[in-house]
């Protein structure tokens, strides 16, 4: 730095002759680089399907002029000889504006994340409300940190402020615990994804299709057609059956035949059931057995899998099986059983008079 001091005249304002040109040149270079790099990255990002390159381009273009201006001044005073007071003022301003710029960059990252999640074709069309809630919470936390760092660098004691905010936060949380509980439950549903919009779920005595996942409630269109509004807290604390995520459906059905059926025909019934099930597309046979001696029938049980979660397809397949069994049993001379009772009447012989 001695060669710079030799260039400076003796008066205290002569440092401007070196510092200002360095400042102007550096700011011009940074501003030109910002525009050139940002526009190039933006053009490249439009030709790709990824999202991170769009974020980088927007971060470069979102760098503010005032930040570059103060940053250039900070670099200029660090590379030239200026009075300590001027250097201290510029350094403080650069630090505070750096916090502000970092907050803007962080908000840009959060906004990109929320938009990307909202646009993505999620399975079932998950509501973007939860992502927006997460975005708001993230920005509140980010700017709170920026504010505290700014106050701390200005020489303000933030310990009492943080303590006051903590006490106030506890009081607000206690007053709004039910609402906050539902909000955090909606975030739990969003992140854990026990169900999504379009899923068919059963919760307790409610069965229907999920229409909307909101901040406080979830709306379900029941099988009867009415809309059921359920609290997110109730859903998170309940056992949920999600039928949309079922890859295949296990089906169990029984067949009852009369006791008068011959033993050789009883042995053929499991084979007949297996042949019928295996002949129907989108099924996988599991088992069929002579299960039990019933009160009025000989009971058979069969199990198979429908390789589709659609309820209508399952009912269509079961109908085909029932009709095929009815025809086959008719050909084999096997009668289906139905509830009957046999009454035995015993008469005492009448004594001769």
C-alpha cells in the first residue's frame, strides 16, 4: 500500500482521486457482469427442464444495484488508502446491505421452491396450499434472522429482544394452539403424504375421495355425495385406509353346497374354482379349500387377487366367477345350500284301551 500513499497528496480529501475511480470502474464491471451472466444463464435455462439453472439465473439477476454499488465501495476502500472513519462507515453499510441482499436471495430460493412444488404434476394433485404455508414460515424465519443480525451489527443488544419474542411467542401459541395444531398437521400431511388429492380413503365411518387439503381442514367427497370437512388434526391422529395406493386387491369368497353332495364331487370343487379364476384376466389364484362342516352346508373358501385397485373391476370379476360357478355346478349336478332345518317328529305308540 506504500505505492498508493506516494500517489496521494497531503490533504485529507486527496484519497478520493484514487478511491472514486476504482469504485466506479469496479461497479461498472460488476454491473456489466451481472447483466451478461444473468442473461446468458436465463437463455440457457429456458432450453432445459431442470429448475436449479433457472434459480441460479434469477439469483444473479436479482442482485440489486445498490448492493453492487456499496460492495464496490467496500472493495475500493480496502484497496486504497482512506481515513479510518470513512472505511468504518462504508464497512458497516456494506455489512448491513449484505444481510439485506442475502435475505432477498433466500426469499428467491424459497419462492422458487414453492413454485416448483406447486407446478409439479404430483400424484393425485396435492394441494399447493401447504407449500405456500411452508414458504411463508420459511420467509418469516429468514427475515427474523436478518433483522436480528442487522440490529446486532448496529450495536443494539438483542438478548432482551429475543427473550421478549420468546415469551410473546409462547403466549400466542397458547392462545392459538388449536389453529396452530391444525396448521402443523397440514404440514405433516404435506410432507409425510399419507394421502393426496384424488385418493380414496376411509377414516373411521367416513369413506370418500379427497377433494382438497387445506391449511386447517381436509374436504372429502363421500360415497353418498355429500362433502365431509375434517380437521387435519383429527386426520393425523386417525388410522387412514388409502385404497388408491393398493396395487392389488385380495378377494375372499365362499361357496356352500348341500350335505347330499357325493365325496368325489366335493374333491373336484377346489379344482373347478381354480380353473375358473385362472381363466379370467387380471387375476392371480391363491387357494381354494373345503373349509368346514356348517350347520346346514358343506363350506368351501377361495382366495384370489385382482391385479387392479379399481372396485368396479373387482366386482366385474367376482360376477364372472359367480356365473361360471353357477353354470359349472349345474353341469356337475351340485346343489347350492341354503339355510334349512330338519325336524324329526317322534310319536309314542298309542296304548290299546
